[in-house]
């Protein structure tokens, strides 16, 4: 299977339970812990649909796109072979991987979107946040008031911002010692770690506000983007961040099945990713408690 950005994946179907939601695989980036999509096979045994919630493949730069596209196609083929339908949501690193920017699941109870829309600068910790702010404002200024109030249009504007500025930062996917270089990039300039911590602290509140404005029926908001995993209950909603497959923090998987959302840690064992301990278990029909 092969694809072009204009074709994408998962444009005309809808996920069926059990649904596994993952984010930020960053396949094709040298810092990604996923070197071969086959490593994800143990996660897919009882799953009917997999939602890859943004930044699945590294596709921002011409140097990264060929391997990112190939790995995404390989991943889709593996899912299909196991009977798990793949669905790809656009992220800021792969803003054209599909035609999908979000899903409203379980009759609107669960909102799934990458999470870059939570920040006007897309990635406030980026050295190029000012560029993103200017471009995002330029795009929004071109929309009329009715369009501005449409959730999908706001998501599209965020992806357009990422698409137009995708060549601002230099590619890293072919660098040596990717984990070390990633750590150094996170720590410089000196204020960058503080911006990252601030984004982590603000994310649950921002996700609740997003739902308040655009999806008031949603009791669950499932995101990625910041790479900081967790599950938070705020203002009657549950915000779940499934983390990433980049080093230093674990990935989580959110599983929707039988009127419940279960959050599980994902561990790497003998080169394969498998489910680890439970992080939270929430009822879709009434307010659940994290376990």
C-alpha cells in the first residue's frame, strides 16, 4: 500500500469498538522508539479500530517524508492484516496524512483530536513560536465570523499553519545520537524547559475550555501533542493525553469498549510494544474514577 498526502487514510470510514487510540509515534524520526511498525502488533490482538491521533509519521521536511510515508503505509497494511482498521488524524508533524482532524465518538461523548489546536502558537515551546503565531493569525484573519466558530475550520487553520511553516525548523531524523540531541534541544535556550512545563500544566485546562466552546456534550477529550501522558478529571470532564513514542516519557493507549475508556501504559519488551499497568478506567455512562 502506498499513499500521497492528498489521498491520506481513514477519510470515509468510522471507528468501531474496541477502539485503540495512540498518538505521537513520530515514525521516521531517529528519536522515535518505533523502528518498525511490526513492533506494535502485540497491541492489536483484540482491537477492531486503531486511531492514530496525530504526529504518526515525520513528514514536515522533504528529507523526512519518504521514510515517514513508507512507515505509515506499512503500519496501515499491518493493521488491516490483523483485522484492525487504521484511522489517521492529522497532527502538526503530519498535517496532510489524511482528511481527518478529529473524531466525535460514542455519540459525541468522546472527542479525539491531536491537541495542537489548544495552543495559538501550535507549539509554544518551539523556537519558532513567533512564526507560528504570525502565520496562524494571518490565516484566522482571512476567515469570516461564522467560519471562525466552526470547530473543523479552526482545526484546519491550525493544520494549515503547521503546513506552511513545516520547513522552518531543520530536520533531525538523520542526525547522530538522536536521543541526546533531542534532550539538548529540549534544554536550550534556557527558557525552553519552562515553556514546556507551562504547556504541560495548562493542557488539561485548555482541553476542557476547548470542549466547553466547541463540544459541550463531550465528557472525554483525548489528545496527544505535548508528549506528557496522563488522565485528569476537571470540571466534569476527563482529559486523557496518550503521550508519545519519543524517549523520556511512556506512551499510553486509550481503549474504548463496552461503555468504558481504559487507559493503559505501553511498555517496550524484547523489541515489542505491549500493554502495561492500568492508568485509569472510566465509565462512559457516568462519571468514572481513575484507578
